[in-house]
C-alpha cells in the first residue's frame, strides 16, 4: 500500500514538473515571436506559443524514453542465425544546429546470436533516438549501439537516408540533396560478403 502511495505522489510531482516546463517553453516562444516583429496578441497567434511548446515536447519525447522500457518483454530466445532486415523505417528528427527537421528512412539488419527481437521494436528504437535534437551521424551510431547492446548479436548494420531542411530551406538550398550515413558492427564490419548482402537487399526497390 505504501508503494502505491509513493508512486502516486511521484506521478503528481512529474505532472506538475511537466506543466511548469510547458509554461516556460510557451513563454519562450512568445518572446521569440515578439522579437521577430510579430504581434503576439493577434488572433492567429494567440495560442501559437502553447501549440509550439506542445509540439516541441512531442518532437523531443525520446529524451524521456529508454530502450529498456520498450524491449523489456520483446526479446526472445530463438535458434535463428540468418540475417534479419527491416528496411524503409520512416524517421523524423530535428537538426540540433538549426532546430529544423530532417527526415527519411532507416534500414536495419542484425545477425542473431540466439536472441531475436519483435520486429516493430526496431522501429521504436529508431523513434526513441530520432525524437531528440540530433545529427544524422550520431543518430545512426546510437541506433546501432542500442541494438548491439540489447541483443548481443553477431553483427548490426544501420543505414539512414535523409533529407535535411537546413540544406533545402536555407544555406545552399539544394532541394534534391540527401545524406546517407551507415554504421557496421561485428560481422557486417569484418565480413565484406555479409556487408554486401545487406546493402544489396536494402537498396533494392
């Protein structure tokens, strides 16, 4: 009974803390709009700071999620050693340099070592790390490292293809430019044939 009481108390404290953070973020957006020269009292902008604050909380919700939370009941003992590939996983993230979006696809493969994971959980791992302020290179490494740590497979491969709005909307303004990053661990790094098989299966449409 005491355990539930403490949990409830902590839950209320968390809610109060989240509400306070939301309020601070809302005020910050109000300041930004005002400094841009906007009239924050006009009808179209009256609730924009709050909406923007809530949107930013959602777009960065990965900070509050952990791999353990989603994989706790989703790793299974299985005598399977062939390559497992999940490709074309949609991802959306925010560039930490300009706070503008980048988006694209993630392709993931691993070579099981007596452990497999529910396939949808690979997409959830991508979401956890992409819903943070990111650079694509680090995002690719974080996804690969998380899978390697959780499953201890013979190898992990991650490729991300993404379009960065900081290149499309500002700067060089190259609308057709995309960025490809990859991380190869274990057998995918050590064995050229394994790596070649993954890339061939991943890139075929």
